[in-house]
């Protein structure tokens, strides 16, 4: 192999990014029959070293560096630059500087530029300050390239004040310097300041680069600043620059985040060769804007293509997009595709699968998904806790919360809220107090979502004073927190306090939701406030809120108890909640018995028995209705039907919490291990009650005789 060919091979090293090709090229250079002094020149070594650094093979780069007969400043800079691009190797760059100086080589501007990049990766403010001092000491503080790299370093370390000072010292600011200071503000959540600096960049006459437009559009998307995003897009079009793929993806992100999926799709359709980021952005955009059908159509199009293949983010987005649809139609087929693609153990995909199954009331599938994932994160645990809490399985939710804590996961505000909601539904105060202590210990007790759950938990456990105390400490309570306190007043029969609290909600500018009105209607039902209940019912509908099953239950209870039986019947017929209709009819039937409305009662009973001929509660109520009307033959006949059909009324359950155990009791149940002790205590209490009544009678009798 002649020298020109070898020289060409060495020159080719600068463009190689594949490790396999790099090693092949290195082998060709080493096995060439050219004079060794040419092959082993510092120039050859430096090119090969840089090539391995670009390919990410730090071991090969180090071996080349160690075998160099003579190392120059270029050799050190090449290896320092390679280390500075990788987080796990960045610290080694500083060791090389010490070694360099031991060999009497002085660092130059390129050395400091690479070292500042290493500090940026490590995000170590102290090392950055020491490095800056060395830059000044060595006389490179006026170098625009070094200044720009220092600017980026301080921004990455979160020290925007120092970054601004450096930026102010740069005399001839180019696009790179402007990009660094703008990006630093964006990274440190100073989006408004970043956008202001972008405007200053334009006013200074410096032309934005493609990267400038990309990061500004991403910032507009984050802030959901639609008008600003449109202006940037217009400027891109006017400037006649050829948009690259990152810029097109930034446009997609901006429009999707600003809920303009129509324009986003136009941008998407004009991308010549969309990558997976483009597809994922568009699918996620449809998901976030509740357009599951379009998301599924796009996913099907992606499936038809050979490349790119869907990744875990694609599956997570499409599963979330279709979570409101029946799991049998979308969730399970998508789950099968996830398994086929090998992402069934992904915690990211698993979390979305749990969500879709819980939304569809599936209790078994979430456990299969959960058990399969070995490396569970706090988000996955939280989804399991929240899912069980939402479907009413509070005991399992609390057990999962305890298991999560035992495994060493730091519980977040969502997990705490889910566990507290379970304690509220189960009415277990002691467990709720322990979780409250954990919230205080972890510092989440001050978060609004946790405060709302704490208020709800204490209110439902009878601790209204504790609930009021927690609510009073919240600086800016959200609607959930207000609703929890309002629900507490409602549950404790404090109707006037509830309505005063409702006025306070309106005064702070919050818009009441369905939960707010449910608490108010419940208060009206318990207190018999018919006119106020009717007013709230109409107000809720005028505000565009659709009454749910629980709202209808409250109104039916309120109207029927007030004797407005015909009005109640109309309301039940209007109710769209077909699954809840038997319960509504039964409430009306109970009032018919109380009000001795025989004709209406028979009519209502017929409605129920048409839907469920073996409804035990209805037969019992019907028997009571006949008894109230004095039709004893019908009473006997109804009782015979109940016995003949072997119908049994499901017993009500009661439970108490004692010594960290929950004991459940039902009427007629003799299976509890401590039933004898419970009955003995019951007889003792009953005896005390009788004694008190007798003593009171004797005292009255004695006083009357005096």
C-alpha cells in the first residue's frame, strides 16, 4: 500500500462514526507496508484517537493514546474532548490536564472549551468556578470561543447570574453565544426571559440558526404560547431557510401542545422522511387533545411501514389515547402488540396499560402487567394505588402503598393522595393519621393535592375540626381542596355552613364542578331543603354540567321524601343512568310506603320488577306497602313469594378498626372468632341503658310525689 493511499485512509478517520468501520480502518493503517515512521507519526495517532472518541469507544481511544511514542497537545486535546462528551468519563478529562502539565504541555483554548463541556455534563458549580479562574490565569478570558463555552457551563449549572455576566463581557456576540444564553434561560425555567433574549438577538442583527428556531418553538410549546409560536413559524417561512427535521419536529410539538392538531398534521404531512420522534409527537398530540380515533389511524399507518418501528413511547402514547375506549376493542389488542414488540416489561408502557385496564373496571389484567415488570418505579406503584382507590378497593390500595414504602421507594404526592383517599372511603382514621405523618416527614403535606385528600380523610372520619385546621393552612386551595371541605360540612349535616362555604368558592373565582354540586344536593337532601335543591339542580345544568347517577340519587331522595312523588317519577324517567334506575325507583317506592301512596307504590313496584323480578328489597317494600294499606292477604302472598323463591336480602355490613385490625360484622353472622366477647359486651351495654332508663323513671316518679 503506497503512502498516498495511507494518507487518504488517515484523512478518512475524520468522518468515521461506526466503531466497526473504525477498527477495520485502523487495522488497514497498521498492516500497511509504508515506512513505520509515517504510519506512527503523531498526526496518524491523533486522527485515529479522535475517530475512536467520536465512535464512543473510550477504551480504544485510551489504548491508542497510551501507545503513542510521543504525545502532543493535540493528542491530549483529542482525548479530553472525547471524555468531555460522555457523562461517565467527564471526570477523567481533568486527570489528563494534570498529566499534560507533567509533560510540560500548556492547555490552550480548545482544552478549556472541552473542560467546560465536561463541567456542564457533571453540573458541578464549584469545579466550574475553579476552571473559570484557570481560564483567567492562563489568559484565555478574552477568547470568544472560551467565553461562549463558559456561558453554557454556568447555564447548565443553574448559575444564570454568572452566565449573564459572561455574556455581557463578550464583545462580538455570534449566534452561538446568543443560543447559549437563551438555552440557559429555557433550561432553568426562565422561559419569558429566554423569549425576551430571542427578541434582543433579532434586534441586534444576528440571524437565528435552525437550532435557535427549534429551541424557541419548543419553549413556546411548553408555555402553550400559540401566538408567539405562530410568529416564529411565520419568520421561518419568510426567511426562506430550509427547515431540517429537528425544526419540523419542534413545530409539531408546538402546535400539538397548543391544541392545534390540524396545523400540526399539515406540518407532519410535509415532512419528507419523518422519524420516530415525528410520529410519536403527532400521536401524542392527538392523545393529549382527546382524539383517540385519529391517533389510532396514525398508529395503523406507522404499523404499515417497515421503518421506523414503534418504540415504548409510541405504545405509551397510543394506549393513553385509547384509554377511554373499551379495553376489549383497543387495550387488549394493543397489549398483544406490546408483548410482540418486546416492551411488555417496560415500566413506561406498563403504567399506561394499568390506566386503561382500571378505567375499564378490569381487576385481573393490571396485576398481570404489574407482576411482570421487575424494576418498578414510583409512578407504576402510584398508578396501582390510585387505580384500586378509584374502583373502591381501598384495602388493596393501602397494602400496595405499604409495600411500595417497604421497598424503599420515595412516595410522591399522588401516591399519598391515593392512600389517603382509600383511608377516607374505608373510614380508618388511625391509618390515615400515619400516612399524614409520612406526608409531613417527606414534605408533601403542604402540596395542594395532598391537603385536599387530608381534608377529605379527616372529614369522612369525623374529624371535622382537623379538616378545618388543615384547610385553613393552605395558601391557595384548589377546587379539589374546597370540595373536600364542602363535602365534610355536607356529611356532618351542616347545611348552612356548606352553603356559606359555596359562596366563598364563588368569591375566590373558582368554577364549581359536579363534585361541588353533589355535596350541596346531598346537604339539601339531608336537611329537606327542596326549593334550594331545585335551584341548585337547575343552576348546575345551566352551567353546562351533566348530572351523574349520584346527583339523581340525591334529587330523587329529596323530592320523594318531600312527598313530590309525581315529580320524582318524571325525574327518574328523564335519568340517562339506566344502571342506576332500579335504585332510584326503589327510593321512590320507599317514600310511597312512608307516605302511604298505594296507587303510586304499586306502579313503581311494577317498574322495578319489570327490570328485576327477583329484587328482594322491592318485595319487602311491597309487603310493607300492602301492610300500610291494610291488605293483609297481599302481605301474606308477598311473604310466601319471598320464601318460595328462596330470596334473601343481602345483609348490611359494619366494621370497626381496633388495634390496627379491621373487624367486619353482618346481621346474624356467628362466625367471628370473638363473637362471644362481643355479645357479652353488648348485653352489658344494654343492661346499662335499661338501668339508666329505670333510674330516670324512678327519679321522675319520686319528684312527682314530692
